[in-house]
C-alpha cells in the first residue's frame, strides 16, 4: 500500500519539477516592426510573441496570454500561429490550468519542438500507463525522430533543458518498467549536464531509482 501511494505521488511530480522554473521577425528574419506607413508603425504578429515571452519570463502569465492571443487575431503566418499556441500552452500550464494548456500544445507541436516537450510533460503529469506511453512516443518519435540520443534546443525560454527532457524520458521508461531504456536515458541526461547533482535531473534520478526497486 505504501509503495502504491508513493508511486502515485511520483507520477504527479515530474511535470511540476520541470514546469517551474530568439527575437527577430518571421522565421527569425528581419525586425519586429514594418517601416512606418503614413506615420503609423505596423507591428508584426511575431512582435506580440516576443512580448508574450518577455511577460512569461517575468512570471506575468496572464499578460503573456493576452499577448499570445493578439498574435492569433493578427493574421499570423503558420509559424507565428504555432509560436503563439505554444506560448499559450506554457503560460496556461504555469497557471496550473493543465487541461487548457494541452490543446494549445497539440495545435503547435507540428511546428514547435517546445510544444512537443510541453505536451509530453503534460501527459506525464496525467500519469496513466497510456499517458506515459504517449509521452514516450512524443519525445522519442516526434521530437527525437527515433534517435534515443536526440538533442533538443529550446526556441523559447521555457525553462526546460535538453538534459531535463532526457531525464523525463528516463522517468517515463522507469514508470513503464523499461529498466534498460530508463538507465540509458538517465546516463545520457547526466552526460549532457555534468553538473546534474542537486538539480532537476537529480530529483528525477531519485524518482527513477525508486521506481526501479
């Protein structure tokens, strides 16, 4: 009974552990505003994305959401729309509205690796066997393209690193009973971040060790 209770607690932790915690115009080219036309500066949708992430970094999640929503009402490109949906997912998740955050990640994940990580983390928090298998599929197949030692480079300051993503994948494998895969992923996470002691990776490592007992 005690072990089942502790596993229930551990299942709920990884998303909380992780979710605490590049400018330019369209496709990273140009500036964020068009030249003035008739004395009026026309602001690109991507400028609102940048403003939203500035608010996000300051912990002003409601204000960030407002900026991301401006993007969606500003005839965005497909990439700008994905960036806004990704931002909405992260901001809503930081506010604790996970059920609201997941649909935004889903909308963005085809064009956003950050959204893939957010969505996978949300599935981990849900915690059922099927949810964990979905998280593994998102991280290994969609993000990693089948390469277990893939590299994740965040586009936006979500607070989640490449090493932490592999530690989270290790946790998923451990919870699913895949010991070898869990060990491989955790070893790789530590290789990516040699200073892992007393970090998020250390916390996830302890969870993995418990699940493998």
